[in-house]
């Protein structure tokens, strides 16, 4: 299974081996780790295992976290998609989005999140998606809000207290 979504400016697609260098560069940036739990060591082996897990998730569930490229030029700018929210203690599907620093404040994250939510709450058949955000990460909260998600209170997940939970449900969400 291979996913490909297109927006006005972006292509959202399954990860490929060619994404190793820009992905490793993005997750190695010190600013990347400011608002997310510590990632595993960033190596070529970590990247390869990540791709294998995400491809298996696409086949089994119809979703994963996907690569995001600029439509013009095909440059990798980030990742956006879904994964099982293991840190909440409930069977939830979590939305995640991470973009390289050069792409911040461009609207790419909101554009990608809208497309991914439309896929997840549409053809994939998810009923509900959550996004868990550290309250200090105001830009990420704004992305969730602009993408049509609603604030659902604060929760403890992944051993982090006070995470803001944003929700999108099939019954009411629209881009």
C-alpha cells in the first residue's frame, strides 16, 4: 500500500528510503525535541525501522505518519499522520505533525493536517482523532485549531501532565 495525498502546495505520501537524510536532519534539530517526548537515537538504522513500522501500519490499519513534500520541487518539509496513542491508556488514534524549521510559519502544517484529517475521518473510517500538545507549544495548538479540531481539555499522557487535547470527530469535523 502506498499513500499519496495532494493539497494546493504539498504532497503527503508514504515514506521512502530517500527521506532518510532530511528526516534525520529534522529530528536531530534541538528545537524538534522541545515539545515532544525524547525520540530514539537518530541513526540510519532508526530511520529504516521507522519506515518498516509505518509501512506495516499503512497495510494493517490504512494509516501511518507520512512524509510531506513541497509540490513544487519535491523537497521534504516534514511528516504528518496518525498512530495509535499508546500513552493515553485508551484506544485512541493520535494525529502528529512535525516540520523542519525552515517550514515553520508557512501554513504547511495546517494544510497537511487538514488533508490528513480528511483522509482519516473519511476513507480510512476513523470516528475520532486526538492531538496531544504541550501547552507551551502555542504554534502547534493554533495548527490544530485552524485545522478544525476542538479543545477537549487537559490530560496526562506519556507521563506528561497537562497536555492539551484537541479532538476531531467524523460526526462534526470539516476542513
